[in-house]
């Protein structure tokens, strides 16, 4: 495996070259380490890249300029020499993947949103209340409470008690989430550039194949986002895993690797 840092963006690349690479973009409660369970299964047969978005994992250098996560991903791909790839995003990373595809349409061969969230979510009262509570915990310096709040919301979800969730997965996400808070604790004045118009209003512009994966135990607002993507993007396909929460790649990594293999094979068969 080869690891790099490009313009403060850390990434790994591994696997045989040839077909368009698979580029993995992590969830907002994680970093590129969330792909550890699926990485060996994918990289033994595909060219695979995984990135740490700015402020996550090893992409910890405080930015001097306004930040666009989508532009960072595209800049890293350009430096790697990748002109076209399959963008696979989880949660917040799915929103980044869609924004990257809208910013540079030629870069995306397909999109896998597993599940769609981040900039693809509607700001419901429940989501707003969660964000406000998280910000309050961070502002008073209670990172333990902020981490546990994210675990409860994003890992356990609305349908499960913590005891019903794999403790190793919960611990891994908690470690990654705490790292995010520690890295960005003094980034309050860092400006984030939002795509205008937002991706949720431009789904009809997405012209590549799109696969949406959502868990049956996820929040209604995430399931609503999945429905909006499927109805807004021509030909988009929805897959639902009934007994899974918000992080399908972590809960069922082997099945997720199979899903990506099948998706890639289907796209190859459909290629002119």
C-alpha cells in the first residue's frame, strides 16, 4: 500500500491498475480508517484509493484558506493522476462525492452513496437539535459527551440500544470521532465553501450511474435523502439492508465488498 499527503490531504492507494479506480470517501464520524474492514477485499482485485477529508484523520494541517471538501478530493485525484473513477461515499462522504461529481462531471464514472447524508440531508428539527447539542458539548470542552452523542445518533441510531451494536465497531468510530474533535478544536474561524446551488437541488444534473444503499434501521431523514436521490437522478437504484443502521460498510464489510464487485461488473457489462 502506498500512502501520500497531497496539499494536506492524506490518502492511500493499493491494488492492480487498469480499470477506473474506486475512491472511498469516509463518513463524518470517521476517517479513512473506517474502510479497514473492506480494504483488503477490494484492493486485492481493484485499484482503490481512500482519502482523509480535511480535518479528519491524518489531514490535520490547519487550513489557511476557505475549505471545499469536494475541491480537496478533486485536487488529490489530479495529483495522483486519476482522471476518472468510481466515487464511493458514506454519509457525509456521500455528499462530498455528489459535489465532486457536479463540480467536475468527467471525474465520476459512477457514484455509490452508502448512505446519502451530509449535504444531501434536509435540515429537519431533529437534525438541528442533534447539531446544537453536539456544538454545546464541544464548546464546554466535554468531548466525551460529544463523542457519545455521535455514537448514539449515527452508530446506534433510532432503533437500537448500544448493547445491540458491535462494541468493536462502536469503539472504532468513537476513536475516529474524537480525533476529529481534537484536530478541529481551534478551527471555528475556518470558512467552509458550500456548493451553490446545493447538490440536493441539482440531482438532475448527475448523469452517471448511481447506486444508493440505506439501512432499514437508519434515521427517517437519511431514508428520505435516499428517496430524494433515487427520484432525482435518472436511473438511480436503491438497495436496502433491513437490519443495518447508518454505516453499512462497517456493519457488513464483506457484503459491502460484494455489492461493489457486483456494481463494477454490471457497469463493465453495460459499457459500450
